């Protein structure tokens, strides 16, 4: 027979157990099959953008902006790419996948479109130039600025929709 204090201790132990697994991302597979973890956010698999809508979203963002970085906030290679564009004073748009409601699906769409799932995925004038190391290498070779200067007129103008040096698009 349990005493009232023992029941409470058992309850807290069970809660701690589930909290630990939830934070580690294991509970979603074990008990919450309708949710998926991505970064520190949990998003429902129901609703959200479809695969096709994710590809269309990526194409739209890339078409409307000269430089686009699909990034994650904690990724050192993403920070490297952003720093390169900040150094040269380029205007760019960042989509932080770990803060976007459909970030996981967007990353899958980027993998299908570019052949690489890693971040960052950097686009200039509608073309994927690769990741952080590729961006830095192009800059060191003196090839990055000429690519940006070739941007189509619609993309070269700064817009007020979150584009800009150091500005980014977060959760939608």
C-alpha cells in the first residue's frame, strides 16, 4: 500500500522520466506519433505545407531575392555564410529553418532541389552556390561579389519583406 507521499514521489518520477525523453526527442516516437521534433520546437505533422508547397515556397523566396540563405540559428557554417555577406555589405534574406513551422519539410525540399540536405543552402540569383564553406571560398577567390552584381533587377532591389543585411525570416 502506498502512502500519499509515496504516490506523489512516484508521480514526479514518472513525469521526470517522460520529460527527459520528450526533451531528447524520443517521446515523439514512443507516445506522440502526431508530433515531430525539430530543434527546440515541436510542430504537428497534420497541417503545414505539403511537399509541393514547400518547393514552391523555396522557389518563390529564391526568385524574389538576390541572396537567400536557408539556415539554422545554431549552425556554425550558417553563421560563417552570414558573416561573409555581412563583411561585404550584401543584402540577403535568411530563412531560419529551426524557427520556421515547416522547417523540416523545407529542408527536405531543399535536399531534393539541390542534392544536399545540409545547411546552409545559399542561393544567389536563383542558383544554389552550396554551403558556408563554398560561400567563403567564392569570396576568397573574388568570385562572390561578381555573382551578386549579376542579380536580376527584380532581385537586386532591397524590399521591405524581411530582406536585408542581417535581417531574417523566422517562424511563419
